[in-house]
């Protein structure tokens, strides 16, 4: 691995006997938007706070453009951090909040005034310059927090669940705003969230974290389309995951034994040890019985519809098949006649849509 | 309907507090040679001037000392573990339940010329002669500060607890050294708590009676004791009432002016918004 802009090497953090981060390694390039994605308690915030300097690593290195951060105090690292809840100074106005880091850097008053004005204009808050944070809405406070970190143009911006306190609609809008701000400013971002939609839509790279370990690292589409483990498949998006008992490879391709049925699959050499099959609901096609079953690139089986939920553009179907219950999601327009519960239909999916994943996070071969 | 629940307290306050207070005002204006003579005596008498200056000096020094020490202790309370905090709280609160008389005599026992402190000072060779620690201004101030500390610590701690610790982290992430983060963020946010602690402690200090009487050994006379002496030794009810009225005016003025900046909600246990 070549030296990246930000390198985390074998980061370990123990609290007494409890392990919060268990040997995390990461390397990101300048300009990347990395999201640390994981359930609460997975250690993602600990990694972020170790980069920020508020958590002292038990072991490991954190290197930012060749500079080892670990021995430095938070104020010596010159990073930007947006805290959960924003941590705006309530006794200062918006403009004073944004000017604060510049004053600490001993800028001249007129330079500060100019930069504050530019930064507030960038986040569209110019007319709120003299308000106190308590007089602003959640979304506006969030933009002040961003402006406060961007005013001194740090190399690295850390975001600690920046959108978790906001309602759904506002969250979607601010996701777009942060993303376009990232493109405009070109700052490298490390973001922490447990919201997979946020991770998929904002990031250039995602590190999925579970129990203090980085389970998978990649681009959003790579993570979504090629999950490495059962955990990743279920945590990012929805997925049907079935335990694979055995995989056999013959001249005409590989087959997996699932619930007593042999299904054609594409082998995944990265998986060592116990395997599972992950199948995204939207890859399953529901059709009338009697479709051609000779296509070797497709898996076809009978299915009984147990439940059918109409979502407008898509329809979700719970079906029971020979390999167990599955969830399918189809564009309503392609479904034809609305299926009824109890009806028998035919379920099919392309062989390559079924991904062989590792059953267990710890059995993963760490690259 | 609810008026009836408040009525007993209102009656009690009226008959036992407001009525006597009104009578004091009356006496200050009518007793002896009347209003002008009484208040004129207060404003011109040299012994009263000396006594007022002693009172103001002692109150100012003890208030500042109490607030400084209280701020430090409240800040430490905020940083320590839950367990240590419980023990510290106990040490702060237990003296509150000990009578002020007992505490004054305890200080005399500890600090007099043959007490343990002086014995230690002489034993270690720091002094040859016993150092006068009580029955003087220092003794009075020590006793007062000791008495008032909980009243400074508790409102300050309540106000400091309301400051989000993330703000300090944010200040440091933005480039502030720990002391700068304290000075620019924590200190300004703790000021409302400091104002309320100031009002409580300063008003308290003005009214001290037992502590200066015992630890001052008759040499240090503050305003409360002076008023008592005027009355009990039968000198002049009119001048005593005039002094009491002026003391009350000062207290009300302090409550009104400083109280406007104070953070009573967190001191009294309410929410801030």
C-alpha cells in the first residue's frame, strides 16, 4: 500500500479490558470523502476521536501527509471537526464563532473580517452573522459549524454524525450541501455515521466497521454490490442472506448447497471458511410459472407469495422458496398483475446477482 | 382556590416580617431627634464610619476569597470521578449542619496561641513566638470564608454543570490551548453562575454577626453586631434603625443590580430555557 494522505496503521484502543478499536488500518487519498459506517458501539467514533486527538490510541499510528499525529495535542493538529450537536459557542454570534479559530491563529482583524464574510457567504448565512446560535434552526447551526471549521482551510475535516439530530427532509438536503461543499472546497473528509443512506450518497469511500474492526473498505457501489461478509450485506441496504453448507466447483461452474438445494453460484476466492449467499431483493424477478428454465445464467425456482406490500413505485414481496423465505422488491410497473398472497409464482435471478460472502467478520482475510 | 394554600405563608410573612420591617422604618424616621438627626448621625459619626469601612473591607475581601476558592473547588468537582465527587460533596455539605457558634469556637480552639496550629508552627521552627490567628481581622475573615464556601460552591457547580464539555473540545479542536479554551469559552459561560454566587455570598457576608463577635474577640465590630450593641446597650434605637435601613437598601440594590446578570434558574434547579 502506497503512503496515502491520511494513514491509520493498526490502531488499537482498549479501555481496561474492553476493546473499542481492534487493529484498524486505513489509507485515504487527498480529496477523498471517507465515511466510517457502523452500528453504535462499533468503534467508529473512537477512531474519529483518535484522529482528532481526544482519544489516545493504545497502539498504532495516525499519519497525516507524513506528519505523525499521535503525540500531538488536539489544538496542534490543525484539523476541522464538526461535533455531534455542533458545539457552537452560545455566548458568541455566528460571525464570532467563525472568527474564533482565525483569532487563535493571530490573523489581522481586517483579514479575519474578510474571511468570515467569505465563509458565511459560502454556506449562505451572511444575513445571520449577528445572530446567536440559539436563534438559528438546526440546519443553520450545522452550516455555522461547517463554516467555523472551513474558515481556516484545514487539510482534513472530521464530521461526527453531523446530520443525526435533523429530521429526514432536512438531512437529505444537507447531505447534498455537504457533498457539493466537499467538491467546491476540495477538503478531505472523514465522516462518521450509522446511516447507510447517508454513507452511500455522500462518500467516495466507505469503511464498514463492526466490533472495532474494519470489515470492508471500498467505494459505495463496490460495498453495496460486492459485500464481503454477512454483516456488510445486511447492514448496507437490505439483503437476503442464506447460510451455504458446501461449495463444489465442477467443469460447468460452481454450485452451493443451501437448505438441501444445489444452486449455481459465482465463486468468491476472497472468502475463506464459512460462506453465505447474499441476494439483494431488487435482483429477484417475480413472474408467472412456466418461464424457460434452461438458461444457465439464471437461477429459477418456484415461490409462494406470503405477503405483498405496495410502496408505489416498487412492490415488496415476501416469498417462500425451496431455500427458505426471501424478500423481493420489484418495480410495480414490471410486475404485471398484482400478485395475491398464497399464489404460486416463479422467482428468478441472474447467477452473478447472488454473492458469496463470508459468514463471519473475524474469519475475513484482511487485505 | 389555590390562594388559600399560599395564604398561611403570606400571613406569616406579613405579620412576622413585613410589619416589623415597617416598624423599623418608622423608628428610623421618628425615634430620638427624628429622621434628619438619625440619618445625619449615621452619615457623620466617625465611629460609625470606621465600623462601616471595617465591614466593607472584610466583606469585600471575604467575598472575593470565597468566590475564588469556590470557583476552584466547583471546577475540580466537575472534573473528578462520580465517586470522588460524592465524597467531596459530603465534605462540603456536612459543615452546613454544624451550628455557626460551634464552628466559631472550634476555630478558636484550633487557632489560639496554644492551639495545634501554633504548636506546629513553633515545633517546625517557622516561628519562635505564637502567631496571632484569632481575635483579630484575620480570624474573622477565616471563619467567614469557611462558613460561606458551600454557598459559593453549590451555585457555581450548578452553573458549571450546565456547560457542555463538548464546547471545550470544540475550542481545542479549533486551535485553542487548554487555558485559552478556558478563558474564551468556559469562563464566559460560567459568569452567570459567578454572579449568582456573588449575590448570595456578598449579602451573606454583610449580615455576619456571631462569627465576627467570637473570632474578632470584641476588637472587630461589623455592622450587624454594631446595630445589636446600639440597641442592647440602650444607646439609640433611632440610629440603630437608620443603620439597619441603610444596610437593607444596600442589600436590595445588590440583589437588583447583580441579580440581573445572575443565572438563578440553574442555581435554583430549574432549566435554563
